[in-house]
C-alpha cells in the first residue's frame, strides 16, 4: 500500500449528492447509467456515468444519496461530459455497490 500525506487526502473533494434521475446510457462501452446528481446550492447539479447496472435500476437510484469526487476535471465518455466520479466497491461477483452514507446528510456535505 502506498501511503499518502494528509494534505493529499484534503485535496480530494468527496461530497454527498442526491440522485435526481438515472437513465440508461446505451452509448457507453460497458453497461452504465447517466446520473443527474444534486450536490446542494453551493455546488449545484452534476452529471456522471456510473457502471452500476447489475445491482441498481434507474428507478431505485432516484432519491438515493451517493458519494462522489467532484474536483476531477470533466471527462468525455462517449457523448456525455462526466462532471464527477461516483464511488463504489466491487463485491465478490465483481458488481459495483455504491459507497453511501448510512444516515441522511445534506447534499454537498464533504467527507472528512
């Protein structure tokens, strides 16, 4: 494992957002959804491509809280400009499970 300094960790903006909508992203190389995520009034709404189709449906994502990195530069993914990176973990079958807070916290809250 590579150790990092606390200052390195502080540079990563991990924030909580609430999924406003999710839709299929057929143009992606691997199955994915396009998520519209509200990060509160300070940050606003951002879009992301998320390869989470094996454990979630678009309907099950609306209203859920997610944790995302919001200070990566935008990344072009097919026709979509992804504006944040939604975080998750691979389970034993290789499916992605979202990284989520276990209590309701306001959109935009930073992970400390």
